[in-house]
C-alpha cells in the first residue's frame, strides 16, 4: 500500500511528464498563433481558416517529429515509476 507521500510523489512525477511532453506542441501552437495573429492585424484580414489551418498543420508536424520522445517519456515513466509500485517492489 502506498503511503500518502509516495502517492503524491508518483502523482507529481506523472504531472511533470505530462508537462514535459506537451511543451513542444503547445509552444509551436503559441508561436504560430502569434505570427498568424500579427499577420492578420497588419493586413486587416479576419479569416478564421487562416488561423486554424496553419496552426493545425504546425501542431501535426511537431507531433509527428516528437512522437518518439513522447512515447519514450511515457514508457519510461510507466516502467520506472508505475510498474514497481503496482508490483509492490
């Protein structure tokens, strides 16, 4: 049985893994959104698809590039942290 401090430590580690694997996608979405927003403000073009399509393409590209890193991080967390706790080691 996990103690309260062990439970919170596992939870903290899981949240940290979630933050680390989401940073690349969120950073690119923010950057592309800012660039497109600046472009729209400078040209007075207010088209919704102009914001959505490039951001979606950039997010898909970054996800594709970082997919191995994300998978490795999740598998490492599962094998190094969760499995030993489940097995009671």
